[in-house]
C-alpha cells in the first residue's frame, strides 16, 4: 500500500515534468523520475520535442555510466519500442540495468508500443496503469492521434442560440463577443493546423492567424489548411500567413489528415463553414466539439451543421459535455463523442 502511494506521488511529479514539453507537434509530452535503491530521486527528465531525447533517456543522461543499475524508473508513458529519430527507450533502460519500471499509460502506437513486453523479457519488473486516468487525460489528444493514426480533430463553430452561423444574407460578424473571439485565437495558437474550406476563403477571406487582444500575431501560428476543389485568388489573405498554406484540392478528408499527420500535425482545428463541418461530422472524424453560443436569435436557412448522414433518431450522434464556460455574454460548450465514430472501412467515408 505504501509503495502504491509512493508510485502515485512520483507519477504526479513525472506529470509536472511532462508539462514542460511542447503541447503541440507529433510527439507526446512525457516526464520521467529515476530513484536509486534507497528510494531517493537521483534524476529527472522530460521530452522537449521531436528529434530530442525522450524523457527516459534525458533522465539517464544526468547520471554517470552504471549509476542507474538497480534503479526504479517512473515514467508517464510506456517506454517506446521502436527506432525513429531516436533509439528505443526500452532498450536504453535495459542497457542501463534498471530493475523496475513504473508507467501510467500504454503506448497505443502499432509501431512504438510493446516496450513493456520488451522490458519484462529482459527481466525488468514492470508496473503499469499508475494514475492511468490522470495520465490519460493529460495525454488525451496524443493518445487519440496515436491510436487512430491521424491528428486529433477539434471542430469549432460560433452560432446563435437557435444554431445559426450567419444571418439570411450571409453576414456573420460578429455573433459572439470579444471574450469568446479571443478564446478562439488562443485555441488556434494551441493547434498545429487550422482547417477551412475553399467556400470560407472565398466568402470571408480569413487570415487564419492566431492573434492577441491588440491584433498582434501570437508567438505560435498554426499551419493554414484549405480543403476543396475551387480555386482561390492569389491575393487571398491566407497567402500572407507566416506559414505557407497547405492547399488540399480534394474532398477526401482522411487523405488530407494523413498528409497532415506526416507533416507532424497532432492537433487540427477545423473552423471552416457548415459544408466542411458537416463533412467532418458525417465521416466520424471529430474528436472534440467547441460550440460558442451567443444569446441571440437569427433564424433563417443557415444552420451550423447540415446533413451529417442521420436519417432516423436511432442514428443520432451522441455526445457528452466535458466543460461549460461563460465568456462574457456567451457560453462555450465542449463536447466529445460518446463512442468512437471513426469508420475507415466505408469506401466513401470522409469524402464530401
């Protein structure tokens, strides 16, 4: 019992260390604590981003050669079992001669997973699932991306209380207030890519940048992504973005997400219009919904989401609310699918 409590305390420390790493990019944020045979912490480490040492190797590097023999290693994520930009962490721990590895969450990657089995085969004691709920929540977006082999997709829209995103004449600025709009910019900055359709570019000419209260560019900017087969003018604002836009002249959403994943995109933020929003929902490609509701009524024929393939009440897409927040006079609703809606077996799934 005492050992379990100690492992939980150390895992919370490992989570604190993990939070030092970048929250975007293809790699997970991982923290690691190493204890000697007396239970004294002798090294700590975390992953600082793609191409840098993983947390376990970062911590081991702080110790003299041989000093980790017989040690206990507490790490948030199962040590990896593959060679990418860096060698397998499982192999590094085996070579260091550690005696016990404690981790929080299994690595769901088909290539990177399996480190625990490799450690056990080498005679190392492995304890899994420590603070699994807390670690899973911390790594939530990365775990989804690793399991599905595509970016974690957030779909955002701002609408009136009756679910309209524009007035009947197409005007939409502004439905929500300043606080809600600034939160959107913060969410853009926290994403690797921002996705719209060609219809949004042609109608609104958005810059797709993340901006501060005074209109200044935030330090991190998402890659602007435009999906659709219509041509957009060469003087469109998206071409003045700090990053060159990714133009996907296709309606195949899974193919686009696959390309973005190969570019290192872990979090994709979809903002672009009812047509694109509906396509993502219908394809079961939305992992999180951010719905900004303003206390106003617009009526008319322009709902936030159109046809999503629901023909009867039994086919409804059930969600669960994970957060509700007041932003000035507006409300932000955060929801996630109750079940995994992804279905990669349907030949037309994800095409619009």
